[in-house]
C-alpha cells in the first residue's frame, strides 16, 4: 500500500463512517477506481477504530454516565427505571445480532460481499428503503420514548451493514425512522450502538490487516495503518458534529440521491469493464 492510498482511505473512512452512505462500500469503491486494488475488510475494520475513538471522545460524558448507571443498577434497583440504565441494556442487546452474524459469516463478508456488483446494488436498493423510511416515519418519538424493542430492531438493522454498501448508520437510521423516532434520536442511539461491535471487530482484525495480501489486495505497513486510523479519527470527529446538526433540521433525501448516483456510476464502470468487480 502506498502512503497516498493510506491517507486517502483514512479520509474517506472518516467522512463516510457516520453518514448513511456506507463507509466500507466507499473504501471498496475508492480502492478499485483510484488504486486498482482492494485494501480489504480488515483495513476497513481497523480504521473504524479511529472513527469510534471519535465517538468515544464526542459522547464521553454520555457514555460515562450510561456506563456508571448501568453498573450501579446491577446492584441498586432504585436506578433501574432511569433512561441511562435502560440505555446500557439497549446497547448491549442491540449489539448481539451484528456480533453473532459477523462471527458466523466472517469469510463471506471478507470475500463474496466485497464484490462491487453487490456493493453498487445494495447502495441503490437501500437508498430507496431509506427514502421510504424518511417519507413514512412520523418522527414523534425521542430517547425518552425509547424501548427495548427499538434497540433490538435497530440492532438487527445494524447487522445488515455487514454487507458493504448497506451502511451501518444508514440501516440504523432507516430502522429508527420506521419506528417513528426522530432523526436525531435514531442517530444518537446509532452512534452508541456502534461502539461495542466496531471496537471488537477492529481489535480482532489487527493481526489480519498486516498479513500477506491476497491477489488484488494491498497490505499497509504499521506506520501507514496508524496514520490512516488517526486521519479517520480527526475527520470522523468533525463529521459527527456536522451530522447531528444536519439531521436535526434536514431530511435524508440528499443521501438517497447520492447513494443512487454512486451506485449507478459503479454499475456503469463495471459494465464497461473500466473496473473489476473483484
């Protein structure tokens, strides 16, 4: 892997991780178009440690408060009715689907699912699902109305993002809108829900990212991996603040149009033989 590739992919990861456009899909597309190789699923997972570090920093007070209340609530029943205690359980239970399915289908996720025909198709198909959710969702419920059912449904939706092109934030936002949550509420829970799964995935992928690359894939050096992750952290931190402000006052249709445009472009490049699907 070249230094330019490592830095560019770190920027792309930071920009797209929290937007409903699929960071893994964008890393795969960027690698294919500009570098004629695939950085691999492990590279994506490890750079996500940078963006999740941004989440931990941005929501540090919320995470500390929820974590502390959850621990206290295990022994003290008086706090179990609080939103923070319940939110701790919502995040834990909601993280189970992606952890289980990620473990069971690890090989398919790293190989078959990264085919660019799959990525382009899912970008387009789930763009329309997001559009329907934006149109039909009443957006009348906030975090104070959040229930375990919501956490489970959004957790199942998050698991769909194991397929590049679906988008973790996009799938959870979509599910939240169908549950009549406000966009900001769905986004905030989505950020918290990502922490356990993404951190665990990134940590377990560290040994694989430096393994000898398979044909058509690139392997970074330790220094390149560190720089890409730090770049993803810096750009991702700015993206969090922007997205929360944006969703509070705007619809998600701009992301729908963007996903369809990118997916269509990739399909056109594949059909003309400009890029390879694998």
